[in-house]
């Protein structure tokens, strides 16, 4: 009986996994399909006569955009960690006044649609001269990542034993030294989780990029993909090839950091 249940669970797991991964397979299939075969009905389920024209376009046209996205992603990670970790430390361990209210406001901030924020950023950036700049995109993307980072860091840091902090203070460490030497090393998994989500958000952002950097000479990969869409023709194999290449860094990060992400997301969920 148990073996039969296990068999059905395995079969359902394989089925659901195949359904979820089918869009990824179709993206690869279209990226290898010739332009003349894209409008066939029914379409080819397998790339019978594959072409690498789309990937050639990626290597020829999109590498600078990939580099720009990498810079924006790493900048967003750095800015998010620099702001979120000390803020969470103050809220969770320094008895900050109105800490719960601040957490609630951060949660509400994550519910604001990105397109609404983009319109506000546009009006501000026009006055500050930050339109069409990499720094402007890093700042805009960080406004989404920082609230999430503060909430996650706060959940973990609230579970750090107070005895560790008291021992450090007895040894003469101040609040900043306790944060650097005790709290941050213990928060490694949470920091990696926050960094990963911040990078993935900045890497895949289109709303801020299309609003704040449409005319920038340094465009992220999301705008690079959008350039293949025209009024009369759309280069679907180039679009899908770019999407495949752009997905590789995110996939590698998710695989490498999987166990740290699992530990970071569940941090603070169970307390002794």
C-alpha cells in the first residue's frame, strides 16, 4: 500500500514538474527554430532543422546589455545589504521605538505596484538628472529589494539568543561591534537569501528599466530583448535565444544557493 502511494506521488511529481518546465523547453525549442518555420501550423514540437541564428544575434548584439544587467544586479545587492541588515538589527535587537509599525509600513510598501513607483521615480529623476543612468536603476530596484530584505533579516535576527549579545557587550563590544562581529556572521544564510532575491529582481526588472532608462546607451538585457519586437516583424528566435542566455546566470545562482535560500527563508519561523 505504501509502495503504491509512493508510486502515485512520484508520478504526480514528474507530471507537475514536466508541466512547469514545458515553457522552458518551448523557449529553447523556439530559439532553435528557423524564422521561416515559426508560423507553421502545427508547430514543430522538436527542433527538426535547428538554427543558431538567434544565439549568434545574442553574442553579436546583447553582450553589452548582459554586462549592464550584471552591474545593476550587483549594485542592487550591495545597496540592499548595506541598508537592510543594519535596519533589521536596529528593529529587532536594539529596541527601536515603533519597530512593529515600521515593519508594517515596509510590508505595505511591498504591495505598491512597481508601475506606480516608476511614475514617481520619473518625476524625481528628471529633477535630479538620474534618468537613463545605471545608478538610477540600481536605486530604483533597491526600493523593492530593501523592504523584503529588512523583513527577512528581522525575522532571523529576532531569534538570535540574547545571551550572545550580552556576552559580547560584557567583553566591551559596542552596538556596532556586536553587529559586525556577532550578528552578521550568524545571519549569513539570510544575507545570501536577500542578496539572491535582490539580484534576481534587478536582473529581471522591465518596468523601471523601460520607464527610467529607455534612451540610455547602457541598457539592461530586458530592454535588449524588447528591441527585437517591431511593429511589423518580431524576431522570435532571437527573443527566445536571448531569454535562454539571460536565464543561465539566474539558474546557476538558484542551484548553487539553494540550501542557503531554504535556510534563510525559514529563518525565524521556529523559535526555541
